[in-house]
C-alpha cells in the first residue's frame, strides 16, 4: 500500500462546478494542483486558445477534455451532426492542450441497445482519422449501468476493452472511473487486460444508497470503493498518467472551492 | 414473436404494495391471474399456513417467496442470525407452497466486496441442506449494479451462474429480472448458459432516467427494455414457469389495485 504521487492529482472541473474557468485555474495554482480535467462548457468563458495560455501561465496542464460521444441518434443526419460536434471537441482538446478526449457513448434510441452499441463503435471509427490527425487520443469511458438508459450504452470495462481492441488504434483507449466500475466482478481482470490502453483514471466514491442519480458521488473515503486497490491495479497495468478527482455532488458544489481542493488533496493522499 | 401464455402471468405482490394479502388473493382470482409472488412481510396478516389455504381456495398458486438472503454481516453471530432467518424463510416458502425462495444477496460490510461475495456463497451453502430437506429451491437473483452498495453484491447473471455452478445443486438456481439485467452486454449468452437453472423470471421496465433509486421501475412498455426478446431467450433456455410482474413504483402503488392488474395483463400480453 503506497501513497499516490501528489504530482498526478488532477482536478476534474466537474468537482468545482460553480467556479469559473479563471477561478478554477487560479485555485489549482494556489493549491499546487498541476492538472485540470477540462469541461467543454467551461471553455466558452475565455475560448480554448486563451484558456490554454492561462493554464500554461499558471503551471497547470489539461489532463483531458470532457466530453465527446453521444453517438447514437435516430437519423443519419443526426448522427453526422453528432460527428461534427465530436470533431469540434477534438479541436478543442488540441487547442487547450488536452492529450485525451473522454467519450461518453450516449443512450439507446428507443429499445434497440445492440444497434446503439454499433452506432457508438461506428461513430468512434468515423471520428478516429480526425483524432489521429490532431494527435488527440479518444478514451472510451464505460459508465455505471444505471446510466445505460440516459447516458451510455457502454457499461463495463470489458465492453470498452473489446471495442478498443476491435478498433485497434493507438489513438483509442479506455478511461477507468472507479464510480462506474467498482461493482464489476471482472474489474481487476479487465484492468489488467486494458493495460497500456488505459488513458485516464478518475476517482470519487460510491455512497450507499446513492443520494441522487446524477449528483450522488461521494468524496473519496465517504463510500464503499476500494480506492487504493483499484489505483494500484491501474498502476500495475502500466498507467502512469494523471488521476482525476471527479465528484458530481451538490453538497460539494455548495462548499467554497478552496475547501474542496484541500479536502480532495487530503483524501487523495490518504486513500487513493 | 409469439405472445406469452397468459397462464404464466404471476403478480408479484410488490406491484400492489398497498393491498392486504386477502385483497391481493381476491384481486388475482377476480382478474384470472393464477400465480402470486408472495412477500414475507405480507404473510403476517394470516400466517403462512392460512395464506396457503386461502390461495388454494381462490385457485391461485404461489410462484415464489420474496425474499431470503442478506448474508454478509460483520460478525459470525450476526451471520448465524441471518442464516436462522433464512431457514425461517425456507419454512415459510414451504408452508405457503412456493417452490422457490428468491435470494437477495445483501450489501458489503464496509469496503471489502470480495469478502461479502464469499459470505454470500458460504451462506447459500450453509442454507442449502435445509432447503433440500424441505424441497424449496433457492434462486440467486442478481440485482442491478446500482444496488451493489445497499442490497446485493451479486450484480450480474454471469456471477450468479458461476456461483450456482460452483455450488452444483439442483436446489440452487438463478432468477432473471429484466430490470436488473437488461443493460448487460453478456445477458443473452448468460441466459443461454443458465439454461435449466433458471427458476424465476421477473418483468417490469427501465425508465430513463430512473425516477427513484428503489421505486423507479416502470410498467412494461413504458421504458427501454426489450421485453419480448428477453422472455423468448429465457423460454429458449428452457424456462417454462411463471413470469412475475414486479413493479416498485409509487405511481403504480397509488392506483386502484384492480386497475393495476388490468394494465399489467394488457402490457404482459402485448409486450412480454
């Protein structure tokens, strides 16, 4: 049981939802957090290029951009529109200096989950040449199965691994978020199988029962997830990149941002 | 695409939560529903033996008893107390004439989900001789992974199948509830693998997003689940028993029970 490198801690911007981009960057710099998981909606404040400058001046690097995806749609023209938006997301990732674009696959259209899964894979394949040309890696992120109906038909790391293997590009990997995968009896096996294709690792905690469908995540240590075991498994699989703290929780959002960062740093050091 | 046999329709008592046992039995008889999935807390009204008589007089058979399980506990004495309670549940199943006791495994104690899974399997093995002696089959029911922290560490049919195979008794099978398993990329494969060990099949629907953690199930047809495809897969695997409609939903509970039964019969016939 070894403590994680504090230099790998990344603040995913969803954790301090009520901070502006400027406040978030300043907050990270003050706290000595060297990485930021950036959300697209927050880029509108300064624009991606100015955000990149501001990050660099503060000594903070973008660990990833959240998010692309949402590939399934009822019509071909809708699917092409989603693809255009994903190309813009790739551009924004490149502009802000994020090496990875996180993909949330999207929900099924109606009752055909197999078709939706095919549309996700087709969408990633269609996006891939553009991602390769810009040097941005795509991270397939399996979401917890409770989001299968409204956010992601990709629900296990095994499924994400299989999809990444079929696509077979160095520019398509997987993101492991403990909140989404902790329940999976096959998780350690699948982390090992993912190996060097792991391009992102996110931490938070599972509260029981979850207080909310979307905003129910806990701060590390407040729930049931074996955080250090999972982090060490991901490390053992070969992942050495940033560890993003991503906590969607109204109570956390209602705290002063500086206090959130202090809490997150303490829990990260002791529990991750 | 064939319609299901109406003679297989069973009302799981959780669907008409506000009905007494007597009202439920009378309601089923009036509606021509020949099966009832019985809950233990409802047995206190008449007692198990008198309930059995009342069921028989009404021409209704118990399809299963809900529920046993909740095996993991922090101390040996607590685990033994759970086991005693499970033996009482087996007795009640036998008394009320239910061929199957549904097992909800229980949540982890603290952060060791592997240990909890071992305690579940140990608990089933310890209960098994008593179940065999009374002729009651035990059904391992995987619950949706969103219940992993508060209700069941058994979260996939694959996991339940593996556990049943390791135990290797004709008195231990699996229950397939569409609400809990519909999201699983391996579900059709695992239904086929389960084969004759399927001893229960439950239907409802998945609303997106779920309106509530516990009471968020939809009436068949109101959500995203491929009901007929799943029912036909379970049939093809060899299951010919009752199909329980189990809907935990406050809005359904607020409807007059007779209307619930009419709605359920219509949706069952058209969609299951």
